[in-house]
C-alpha cells in the first residue's frame, strides 16, 4: 500500500486500473485496482518504467515514447502478459495525454476471457464457414466479414454495396427471393432465414444460408445485419440423400414393401403407410403394439413366427421368414419379412426394424408352376407307359402268335392242330383288345381322372393269360388264382393289363429250370385298399445286392440277353400313376412275391 502522505495527492483510490506516467513512461502513481490486477505491491512500481509491470510494450506505445509528441486522441492497443503464476493474460490498454502535456494516463483492462471467447468464436466461424454482414442504410454501406468475403471468393479489400451484394445471388428464383426478403426486412422489419444459391466472383455456384435481421428507428429501417454460412457441401449431400430417398421411396412403393419399427423396450410398433395397405388395416384402428401385429398372423403360422421373432431378439438367428396373415375380410396373404435388431452399449436389444413384402402372387405362381410340373411329369409318365405298353404288350402278343404258328406248322394230330388254331384265334382277339386299349390311352392322355375306373381283377387276369396262352402252354406253368369273381380295384385298365402281362412274362422268362413253374395269385381287402399278391417259384432275386435297384430303369439281375431292364420300372410308375404302390419279397432260388396295393379312392377327384 502507498504511504499516507502519498495517498492524499494520488489516483490510487480510482475504481479502475490506471497509472500516471511521466513522458519517459516512468510510473509516478497508480490505482489500487492496477496493483491488484498484477498482484504486486504498489510501491514496487513507483518511480520505475511501466514495462517493468506490463512487460514489452506494444509497438505503437514505443513509437509514442520515442517521439514525445503531443497526441490529441488516445492511443489504444493490446498486449500479452505472463503473470507471476505463469498464466497467459491479455490486456487492452489506452494511453491518454494530460491536459498540460507533461504526463500520460495509462488505462489497463484485463480482456483475457473476452480474447479467448473471441478467438474461439473466430475459430468456430472459420470452421463452420460462418461470416457476418451489416448494411448501413443511412450511408448505403455494406460490410462483410473476412469469412463472408472468402465465401464470395472476393479479395480481402473488396468493398461491396447492397446492389452488388444482391447480384451475387444466382439469377432467377434465388435472386428474386433475396430481393423479396430484403425488401420485407426494410419495409416491415421482417427477419429471414433462407437457403439460396450464389455465384461467386470466380463463377462457382454455391449454396449458402443467409440470415437477416433489421433495426428499426421511428418506424424506419436504419440497419440490416446478419450471418452468412457456406452450406454448399452439406446441402449437396442432402440433395443427393433426398434424391436417393425419393428413389428408394418410389422403389418401396412400387414393390409394395412395408417398413416397420418395433421399440422393444416400450413395446410400441410403428408402421409406414405401405404396412397398413399390406395388412388391410385402417390406421386409426391399429393400437400400435406387438400384440396387434401378432393377432394378424395366421393361426397355423403364429407359433413359429413368434418363436422366430424371439430368436432374433435374443441374437440366436437373423429374422428372415415367411408367414401368412389374415386380412379383415378373412382372406389370406403371404408375407416375406426381414428385420435387424439394434442393441445398446450393454448389448441389450432396444429396437427391431424390418420390411414386409407381399409374396402372395409369387406363392400362387409357384403353386401353379408345381401343378404344371406335376401335370408334365404325369404326362411324361403316361407317354413312357404308353411306349412300354406298345413295345412290351405287342411284343408279348406277337411272340405268342409266332410260337403258336410254329407249333401249328410242325403238324401233329388233327386234335392238336385244331387246339393250336383255337389258341391262335384267342391270342389274335387279345391282340386286338390290346390295340383298342392303346387307342384308348391315346385319347385320354391329358385327362388322368377319366382313366380311373372300377375293374374286375379275375377277368382282367384271365384276359392277360389268354393273350399269352402259347407262352403259358410252352412253359407248362401251373397257375392258381384265388380271387373272388366280383373283386374290383380302381385302376387304369391299360396300365393294369400291362402290369399283369409284365409279371406273367417275367415269371415265365425267369423260371427255375430245376422245377415246374408255379404261379399263385390271390387278393384281400385291407380298409380302403386292395392287396394283390403275385407269387412264383422261379429263380428269385438277391434283394441284399439288388433291393435298392430293383425298380430302377435299365436294371437287370439274371443276365438274360433279351432282358431290357424296363418292365419293373414301368410297372412301378403305372402303379403310382393309379395312386397305388408295388412291393417285392424274394429269396434267391426260392421264388418271388410281388404285392400290388390299390387305393380304392380316386386320387384325381377333389
């Protein structure tokens, strides 16, 4: 503190930081706030040069000290100082000349916080590309900050006016709009905040955000001011995003895709407009929770679908599924759904966002395609069966006739010749029946259902035996038939005849030369099925080696030169075409039993 004698005639009691200097900048006196500002004893600076307190003086102050000229206006400047605590501080200084021109008054203000805030503001201004502007309407002067000039790509010494500033806006709707906004601001004091395009001094188009305010005095605008921001990069990215979003929206709407957002924590479900259209639900009737969606799922698909949602939420699998929904009118719709689960920082599920697509038409098309494939497969099978009947049945009949003709030509007793002639007649009649049946097959190839009819087993077997009576006679086969005369099966007659013909000729062809051929045929009913057993005592089949190949195409098992490997394959197809099955039991060198199982309900009827 200063001594009492000095205090009586001093400036130390002034409420601001000030020092009294002589013309050589030596401190004659100072106020207490100045002492407090620098945290030193006041007497430490008395009669010493001010730079001992402030450090190096601003260059403008040094020139004033050197010239010792009188100054009519105060000299202001800024200086930086590092305190005793090694803190960087900024001061605003003002040097006043006394009225007697024999000393100076130095005013000092700590502006460290303001300087930091200003620097941060300037840095933020440059980083965010935000400049300021001001229009003095009284003097028609327009001031642009440095950043505003950078945005317009003009020189730092460029001096714009209101007219030239407006002309930077792109000609057309952008310039017309800024003129409208500025006019309203001047006439009505209106504020504005608009995104427009300017054309810079270098000819570059740039999106900017222009914000304006007005200052009114006595109902008249005296000043306009605001900020100017370069938003070109973000605006162009936004425009690209909007274009992409529009294309995506059009694609989604065209594809009939619905988007949904399920908040797992709050159990709230948000649908877009397409979802309501997909589910046929009015927006005002949808409660917006998980249960509301679950009620729309088809009862037969609900349990599986709900389980898949839970598996996705628990992270065990992705949600990608198909299910049916029930519309309010009771009709069904097939939905394909995909979704992604989002989790918080603790890996807990919080949201599930997904898309639903109507795949009903795809499903219907798929069913139709499968039906067409089935029809094609059935037709191909029918053609294959037809080809087999032609090759196998006609060959069997022709072979039988050839054998009988040979017997007749070899002569013998009159009785034998008459018997052979009678057998040829019967065989010829059966050949004619076969040809008639082939014509019938041709007529009904495309309509499987019309082929199925009730056919008596015993009479059909008898007819087949008559068609190969020569082969049977030549083999001396003993044939036992235990089938009631009235027993019927639902079958396609040409197929049934072909199957029996194939079984008979196979038994004759693969008979055991060590013993007389014996064939036994019997049947029984089992619920809605009829089971027919065809057993012989021939060579038998090694099922251990050939069981899985028995009904394969071109598979032979006994080495006969005339074996084609088609008979059993075709018989199996023919049985399946009639809704039945064929099975086999056999033991090598003991014989074979084929079981024909007929379904007594027409598989082609709805």
